[in-house]
C-alpha cells in the first residue's frame, strides 16, 4: 500500500473510469486507468483448510446429467462474460457460507431468475433443475476480499468485518485515508452493481480488476452476492489453482428448485461421488412432502409450510 495519495488525482481517475463508454472501451484502456488505483488497498481474507466451496450449474433435463466432474467445475473452453471474466475466459465461480446464508442456498440465488427484470417473461409456476457441487479447500489460503455497497452489508457480518479491517489498515495513513476510501468504494460498487443480461459489457471494470489481481499472484477473490442482496458470499478461484488441487471435489447433488410467485422451495433427488473423474449417481432422499410439492406445482393452492418456515428477509435496509 502506498502511504501518500492525492485525493484529487484519485477522484479524477475514478471520474475518468465512470465516464468510459464500457460498450466500446477496451480492456487495455481500463487496465491503464485502474493501474493508477491498484495496489493501494490490500484487504485479504484467509479461508481455513477444509472450508466448503459450492458451485451450482443448471441442467436442461434429468437426461442431461453430468457424467464427469469437469462438467460442474470451470469451463475449460471459456464462458460468457461475467463479473470476474471477459468473454471466452475460464473462471471457477462458487459460493461460500456466510453467517446468514449457506453456500448451497446462495448457489440457488445466483442461478435462479428471481428479480422482476428476470422473471417478467417467465411463468409464475416453474421448476429449475440444478446440480450443486461440493468442493473442499485443501490448504489454508488467502483471497482478495472485496467490500460492498452500504445497503448490502446490513445482513452479513462477513462483509462488516471486512470493512472494519479495511478501516484499521488505512487508519495510520491520515493523509491518504480519503483516497483509500474512495478507491475501495469505487471497486466495491463495481462488484456490487446489478448488471442486466443484455448489457454484459458493464462487467468490464470488475473483470479487468480481476485480471490485475491474477497478474499480482493472487489465487482468487471473495465478494458479496448481489443476487442474494449481500446475504451470501461468492468466491472465484483461478482455473490453474483448481487444476493444481487447491480445491478438491467431494460430492454433488441434483435437485429441483420450485418457484411459485415469490415462494421458493427445493428438494434433492440424487447425489454423486467421483470415481477417477467420473460421477457415480445414486438416489438421494431429501424429497419434499407431496402436499408441499403439489402447492409448488400448482396442483393445490394450500401451502402447508406457510407460517411455519421463517423466510430470510433480503430487503434493502435493516429491519
């Protein structure tokens, strides 16, 4: 971390980044501007050996079961542009548990279309078939830790603790505290902003920042989940570290997420472990009770779980 930063220069660089037309801006343009800011903040989070990392993927039908572990890992051929990667790049996207949301549930938030924009053309009653893979961190590892917009922190003590650590780190540098704060807020905003599916170029700044993290020897990063309104935590791990065994596959489960209006329920139907990279599937017995399944399928209008299950409040402000 540099000890002296000119707040005017920092604000001018951030303003220049905000003025970019991201649809046409190149990675190199963004990289050059971010280079003026990168290196000033060094907040990392250490995850202990044995920590679970979960990754969810959609499957088209029950006949579309993945037969190999690679299918539920990163795509070696590259993926569409996302928050942490450019189009055609590979990245292992996953979730870790927070104090309020289990990693596998956060996988559901990340995958399922739940926002008003996402569901406007979808039926109110639907099913989504999902595989969630369970991976284990094989060694204690430090990851870059990204902050969050203030309205995403009220649920999640992981983010609150991260931000407290950030303030402790910058407190000795009185002359540059405003600069550090401005940079941190800008990067956090880029990792926290909602991005419409038809405007993926809006990810360019966060994706470029991830490139810089990788170039500086980091293994990945942790950031709050926008789709769970900050309750969950996402993690990305660079593919070479996955290949080298930083995380090892334990098992995966197959299930159905049912959605009826704003109600969401799930059941797990099958599970698999690996044998020499191949998945061996067996029946799982985490099935939903028939009356509840009938409600989600629209066969019945009676929700037997109504009032019995406390739903997580993912509102935009503390209750």
